[in-house]
C-alpha cells in the first residue's frame, strides 16, 4: 500500500501555503476548530480520490481569489510494482531521501522511488490531475495515473458513516482491506 511522503497544498480554503512530511506510521492532526485539519484531509482525498470530477466552488479558493489556482501535490512512496513500472511511469519516477526529506528528480541508489501526483484547479473550476517531475515539466509532457492505479490509491475516510465503512459491502473499508468479497 502506497504511503504519503510529502503533502504540498497551496491556495485551498484556509490554507495559503502548507508543506508537510508525514512521519512513518500513524499521524494525527490535532488543533482547535477551524485550524485546517479537515482541509488537509479533504485535499489529500481530492488529489488521490478515484473520481473523474469533483465539486469545487469559488469558496474553496484561498480568500475567494479564483485568479490563483488551487494546487495539491502528494509525493507517494512504498509504491507497488505497477506504480514503479518504467514503461508506464518511467519519466515521472523520482527519488526520496527520507533522512533529509528531499526529493530528487531521478531515482537513485539509496533513494526510495516515489511518484508526485498534482491536482490543480484554476478559475474555470475544472480539475486537472497529472504526475509531476522537473524533467517532464521541462519537456511539456503530461500524464495521469492509469484508472486502475487511481482506484488502488484512493483513500477511504471513516467518519459519521462508520456503519457503512465497517460493513461488508462494495466500497467499504473492510471490503478494500480484505481479499474477500461481500
């Protein structure tokens, strides 16, 4: 299962600019009401979610400024073999140095192989998902994840509907985490 190594959010709801390197294992977002905890989780969900469209309004832009696009970039590690497939994603594979918290544009010896997925939403409110690397940006190349890989990466959040998520039914957490089918 892929792991989020770095979160970058800009111009989304109450967040002008945010950068976070989650620790290995379980992470907790703690803060007072309206501190931005749910906004960070929503950003991760929007970027990784297996959906072709999303509901965004002008109110989702920082200070209602629709002239500056929303940008959410997640760098993912612990990639499956399908996500490390050179033929599918070779130009987008990067290297992550855990101890330094740095991302190199080329995977290399002693670096974890990672992918950076970006969601950008401009004033026209149309979401644009794409993989990112400096070398492909310089070439003007664009690519998104295969739909099967997007579905594999899609997060599931437990919330007020925990009875739905903890039941054996299509789309539930138990169904996604188990090899068994309902």
